[in-house]
C-alpha cells in the first residue's frame, strides 16, 4: 500500500472534482472545467453570429469585454457608404440565477442574458429578445 505524503494535494484534487461535479452546468457547456466561470468569462469576446442578424462579417465587428471587477465594454465598428464608424458603451455585469445568467447594465438599461455555453474560447447566450449570440475569445 502506497502512503501519500502530501495530504493537501489529495484534498485539493478532491475539492476540484467535487466542485466540478456539483456546480451548475450550462445547456451546451462543458461538463468539467478547471477554470472558474468568472475566469472563463473575463476577457475580450468577438461576436461571430447573432440569430436574426446572421453572421457578423467584414463590414461589422462587435466586441464585448468583461473585466473581472464587473465592468463591461460593448463596442461596434461598421462600414457604411465608404465610411467607418465606431460606437461603444460602458456598463457593468453581474451573475444572476446561480451563475446561469448575467445581468447586464449598459447606459442605465438592464437586461438579462441566459448563458447556454461558456468555455475558455466560446461564449453563447440568449438575450431577452430570444436572440442567440455566439462569441469567440479574441
């Protein structure tokens, strides 16, 4: 019988396994992740598809940047009639419903986004208008 000399490693490994199997999962999300939901969400995301708008292409780019402290920046750049335009808003985000959704506040307007997938590189959610958004980490 092999004796484990460092019980803290066993305790940490056990805690990680228990946490991952008991934490809430997203509809299309990963079954196991060693990163917290906050760590996966934090960063800059590029919108690739919005249900109803289709693919976001060469003439438009939408990005969302989530800071770990709850700040959010929404930015949209698009081309129209030979000109290039940028529109951005700053706001805040916070977890709702046991981290199943996000409450987003932009320019004083609140909305809730239901997360369906959140990995290190993919983020998908449905907004209040039932539009499905698909994003990739930049």
